[in-house]
């Protein structure tokens, strides 16, 4: 099937890992008879240098025409002194908003031979494999008013959600649970917050539409504790913006390396933007040693969530696991045994498996 994919390499190692993801997707296209058409555009610091803005209209227009967007990373010391409207991160927030991406998906998996790299006990993280579905465009981060009053002596942040906004993210949570093991945990603070009470109502109402999914409700404080004491009890977690932000950073310690974590940001019609959780890593940019796995696993998410190519997505994930199992790894992973390789070789090993 023909798919149009926009690549936004951005800055630093973003450029290096995007090219790895493209190689992997080309291998998938060959093996499974798909046709992927790639078009590259600038974002972040690279766009500031070339167009004088972190998010040129041409980039926004191209993304709006795409079936999916892959983004590397933005930022770097070169632009750190720029005024705020010329910060590379502006490009990232701008493109998420322009595409109305309201659902942020972060899978977190304890890869077998990386378990010791987590600060948590190996027996706790072993077998952990969960997905956090976070609402991205509402809640406290977008409250109006958000202001100082009383000569600067009091502050107001407001938390607003419409029923519709809750429904669409809860639907994404249920759908993700259907594609995985059929368990959904809804995280809220319904003993205190009105928004959480409505959240819980919506989840209860939606249950009937997804009879194959088992749902439970956990308060956010308890969820924070369980996430690091007993992470294997979770499969899919669905939650609002602020809770999701905090829980997904907390959950990232289960894996041991930021170089392994992919993410997706989705819109209602399935169009999505896929990017690694890590940044542009200026300290290692240009050295050919970046771990391409987070970006490659983001491409796998694109196949699953935007194109419904579930077999192909699984093949990429299996490829990454099997290359790690064989002992190959990039320098960011604290593995003593096995063989340390660079970005290009790691990519080639994954392509060869496919
Ligand atoms: P940002 O503000 O964009 O999130 P950051 O400085 O907080 O950037 P990263 O750019 O993710 O974070 O880098 C954090 C550390 O992790 C750096 O030392 C970097 O070299 C390392 N790192 C990040 N991603 C990778 C990767 N894919 N491969 C190897 N090392 C990485
Ligand atoms: Mg950071």
C-alpha cells in the first residue's frame, strides 16, 4: 500500500537516527510489498539557519499532506542564546499543535539484557511492558486563566476538560488495550478533582463499547507507587495531561536507557507524529555512535498506529530485541558482555534481521 511519509530530521543526532529509521522502513517496504514515499523537511535549529524560523510554513503544509510524520530531535547549543521565538523547541510545540495531536503514546519495555541498567531491582523490572496513553492538549497546561493576581501574591492555574476531549483520549486508551493484552488502567484523582470524576464517568460509559477490555481505576498517587514496585501489573494506562507527563518520566527508569524509548502523538483520524523520547544529544552528535533504536521503534509505532501494519511493526520490534539478544549494543547501554557498535552497524544488523 502506498504511504506518504514526511521526515523531519531536525538537529544533532536527530539527523543520524532518522536515516536509520528510513533504512529500516525501506527494508520493510521491500519485504512486505509496500510503497513508502519519503519527503524531508526542516524543523528546529536547522530551520532557523535556513529559513529564520523554527517551523517554516512549508514544513507545516508538508506535514498536513502526510500520512505520517517521523521526527528526529531539535535543539543544540548553537541556538541556546536565541530569543524565545527563535528557540528550536518552538518548532516541536508548533507542529504538534498545527496537527492537533492530542494523544501521546509512550511504550515502556524492560528489554531482557538491559534490566541491570535500571536503578530498580532486576526482579522488579523483569517482564515490564506497558504503554502510557497521555492526553496532550488539555488540562492544567492549557488553562485560562493562568496568571498572577494580587500584586503577584497569588496565582491561578485552571484545569478544564470537555466531555468530548475526555472521550476521544479514553477511546484511544481502549483501542490501544485491544491491540495489546486487553487490560486498561485509567489513572485519575477522582476522590478530589471534579475533572477526574468526569474522567471516571466517561471510562465507565465507554466500557460497554469495548467488552473485550478489562478496566480498572487507580488513583494517581497509588499508580506512581505501583509503577516502580510492581510495574508488570500494568499493560495500558490512560490518563490526563499532567498525570501522564509525570508517570511517563517515572516509568522511563524501568528501561535503563533513554536511547531505547519511542513515542507517538496521534490525531483522531490516525495521522501521527513519531519521535524518540530522547533529545538531540549535542554531546555525541556527528560521532556516529547514537543509539538508533528509539527512532527505529518510533517507526514501528507509525506502522502500527497510523497504517495498521501490525505484523510489520512486530517484525521491527523483534529485530531490535534479537540484535540486543545477540549481544550487539551502542555505547549508551551499560552492557559489559557482547560487542559495542556504532549507529550504522546497529542499523545494518536490524535491517539484516528484517
Ligand atoms: P532535550 O532538552 O532535547 O530533551 P536533553 O539534553 O535533555 O535534550 P538528550 O539530548 O536526550 O537530553 O541527551 C541526554 C543524554 O543522553 C546525553 O548525554 C546524550 O548523549 C544521551 N543520549 C540521548 N539520546 C541518545 C541516543 N539515542 N544514543 C546515545 N545517547 C543518547
Ligand atoms: Mg530533556
